[in-house]
């Protein structure tokens, strides 16, 4: 289906865009995993929840950025 929407030269460009976006989502997943590791490993520490909250917020920001980028890609591909 993608071939019918895009020409062959465009396909390479969009493949790169999608690969970069996939990497953004992967990074968000890794940040999320790291956040949960904080409370898994160090749940007795008084500042563990504060560190978890900050790490989780960073993961959520990264995921939001990735989602916005994905929406940008989808809109641009339809043009």
C-alpha cells in the first residue's frame, strides 16, 4: 500500500523518518523501564519515589514527543 502512495525516492525518505520515530518510541520505553527499576531496586530509599517520578516524567515526555512526531509523519505522508 505504501508503494501506491509514495514514489520509490519518497519511500527511502519515509523509511528513514519512520525508523527515527521508532527509535524515539524505543528510547521512551527504555526510560520507562529505568524508572520502574528505581522503585523495584531502591523502594526503601526516601528519595526513590522522587527519582521515579522524575524518570517517569522524562519517559512520558519522550513518548509524547514520539507520538507528535508520528502524527507529523502521517500528516505529511498524506500530502
